[in-house]
């Protein structure tokens, strides 16, 4: 693993009409690394992913991807440079079949006119079917995605990311609403992605985080509070205070 | 496997429809009736155009009549310039220009001496205007109901300009008193079989071309944009480009319908690009099934056909509007995906009944229940 960061956030700040969601965030992710972002509610984890993939704009600071500035690029250009994103709320194309969903995600050619000529559009059919098998959706390939169960929808989303095959994958709570067994299966897939892809995962489930992560970054009030291995993080007094403080408020 | 069978069914349905419309002249010899049918088919093309943008890409264009009207005016201008000199005033100048004290043919009328240019312009003018409007709308990420509002406003503006520029456009009267369109030695008179066939063949071609387009990857991405425009962006597609592409294609098809409409009606009028017709297209699409090209075309033919026969008959002279209204309500309530989805709805009912008998895994029941299956 090289130490040169593939993704770097420097003093990034994001405002939502006055509310500072992220404030001076510094983050470096190395190529092939799996980084977990944790933190209490409202710490700015999801916003951090949003600002990387261009969903929200940074008010200040700089985001670089492989040394190139992507701070002001529109979403689709950031995606073209190899950033894939899974959202917290599963968002698949509900009116399309599972197969067509994967077909859309398989985006080697992006232009309107290049794609008009692609009538058969199934040159990569076998690849996509293999992908569906990997996440256990091979029996529902021709079902409309809107009819999938919640678990299946989550799998489909992960399959979409695999089809997209981005260098950097941003996962927002990939195990939300999953059973313990499904969570472990997800951990297996995520672990398999490590190395070839760089992953940035926002997650609440500590068991899952321990299962997958090398380094954990703890966020609090829009900035990085601590960084380190799972055991280091758990022993950190500042982290404890942040979580306890929140619990104190929640119990008040 | 399911999709394979569905594809075959769909192709068969399209083929049957096309054969039927192509066979009509064998059974209808009355020229007046044939002209009426040709009109319905032109409306079918117009409705298909909206289905491309609204049904497949979720862009509700309430200004579709702009494209339709401009296509119609292009054709009318060419035919007007060829009208025999007695009616056209001095030096081949269109009569209404003479009445409005215009002494020389305006520059933008000149190229319409050529049919080749006219046919090109009938497609390109609507497409270019759509491109310009679309560029602003889609770059700014305007979507949903706001697209409808902007396009509707555009329609009103262009309509007013055409009415206002009477010297060049014939104003309220439009462009009337046209010669007969003639191409490759065939005369396309309004009441001729040739014109009917022209419209029917064009509709047939468009149905299959449209189907091919929507089955290409671009078509797939457009449908994905309809479902979740934001998500598509994160796969690296430039959504605005895709939207503008289908917006322009839809406009060009509507322009083609407009050109045909001039042949069928023998005039062009600002009512062709007025609000009522624009709203009618939406109704045709919705009644027939907006997410199906065949459904949209069929919807236009059925609605205008029923409208025509009801308003012509003495019995329904006072009540035909009421009956049409009731028809729309019934369709919207019971067939949210339009008339074309009747088959799906019946099949879905039968399946649900079959599945209700033996208890099966809940997961499968969920997959099979087609609550609101969109006809594609």
C-alpha cells in the first residue's frame, strides 16, 4: 500500500444556510485503503461524503483526487474520475429491472450518441450476471427493482457500485436495516473490495466497523476528532466524551 | 425469460397496429373519412413525440405545440410560395403580405422555395428552438412541474409573436390557400389516399425507430433519469445532455407531425401552436399510456376519434364533452398507465388470484404483486 494519498480533503468547510455542517475538515485516504468514518449524529459524516462526490459545495478548502483539484467539478465529472457513491436511503431505479439497473451502472461509455448505437447493449451481459450472482440477485434479474425487498435493494445498490467499478467508493451506512447475518455478508464483500478499490465507509454498527476497517476516523462537530485503529479509538478519552456528551443530551 | 416474452408480445402488438392502419384505405373509400383518419394519425405521431420526452424521460413538455406549429408553418410557407400567381399578388408575393403592405419577400421566407430545405427546416427549426430552451432548463437542473410551467410560457410567447407579426406570418388567419404538396411525382392532396399512406407509413417507421431508440442504452439511461435523475449523475452521465437530446428528438418528431398536419388540413394557423392543443397532447398520452409509444399513439387516435364521432352525431351533440370527461376520469382512476396497460392489469389480477391460493414465501408474493406496473 503506498502512502501517497489518493483522496485528500484540506480545511474543507460546508455551510447549510448558516449552519456549519463541516468546519475545517482534514482527511487523507491512501490508495487501496478502507477508511471508516464514525461519529455521533450530526457530526458531518454524510456531509463529508456529499462534499467529496459533489452533491454539496465546499464553502472553503480544497479536495484533491490523485493530486487534481475536484472541489468545483459537477457530480458527473467527479464520478467520471472514479468516485462512486452509495446513499443512505437506497436509491435504485425502481421502474427498471434489476438487469437494466446494472446495465445503467455499467458506464464505460457515457455519451448520448455513443449509446444510441448500442442496440443489443449486452456485450457485458455475462459480467453483469456474474455480479448479480455475487450478491444473490440472479433469480430476480428480470424483476422490476421496485418490487425487491429492503435487503435485496441494498444488495442491488452494492452490485451497482461493483458494476460501476470506481476507484474510490463512498458507502453511506451500507448495513442499515440488515440482519446480523446480512451484515456479515456485506463485511465479506467490502473486505474483498479492499486493495483494488479505495473505500470510505460511514457506519454506526461498531461490530461491522471492527470487521472491515484498518483506520477509523472519528468526526465530531464537523471536524476530525481522532484517528487510529479500533482499539486506539475506543481508548481515546476525547472520543468517549463526544459520545457520552451526546448520550447525556439524548437522555436529558 | 419474462422480458423475452414481453418483448415478443410488444413487437407483435406494434406490428398488428401498423398493419391495421396501413390496411384502412382498402376498406374506406370515402375521401372525407380518410382525411379524418389521416388527421387522427398525425395526432398519433404528435402524441408519440410527447411520449418520448414525458413517458420515457419524465420531461413534461407543455409546449409541444410549439414544435408542431412551427413544422406546420414551415410546410405552409413552402406551399404558399408555390401557389399559382393569381392568388399570390405581385411578383409571387403571398397575398397576405400584399395586404399588409410588404413589398419584398422577407429573407427567412426565401429558402422555402426549396422543398429539400423545407423538409429539413420542419425538423430542424423545432429541434433548434427546443435545444436552446432545453439548454437553459436542463443545465439549471429545472425539473418536474417547473419544466411544464416554463415550456407552457414559451408556448404562449411564441404564439403571441406569430399572431403579432401578421405581416410575415398571416397573423390570426395563419397561412391559407395553399397549393398541393408534390414530391417525386406524387401529389399529396388533403383528401388523397397518398397523404393517408404518407402519415401511416411515417407513424409506422417512428414507432419502430422509437422502440429501437428506447431499447438502446441511451433509452435505458433516459428511463433511469426518469426514475432518479440524481442517482444517474453519480454514475458519471451528463444528465442534462441526455435530457436535451430527447427533448430535441421529441421536438423534431412533433415538427414532422406539424408538416403532415398542413398537408391534411391545407392551411397553417396559430391555433396549431396554442394552449388547447398542447394540453390535448398530454391527455392523449395519459389516456393511451405515456410510457408506451404505441399507447401514446393509440391514445391520440382513440380520443380524437371518439371526440370526432361523438361531436358529429346528433344524439351526443350536447353531451359529448361530458362523455369525454367521464372517459378520462375512468382511465385515470382504473388504468393509471393508460389504455395500453389493460392487458397487464388483467394479467396481474389473475396472477394475484392464483398466488393467493397456495401460501408462498412472502418475498415472492411481494415481487409478483404488480400494484402499479408501468406499461413499457
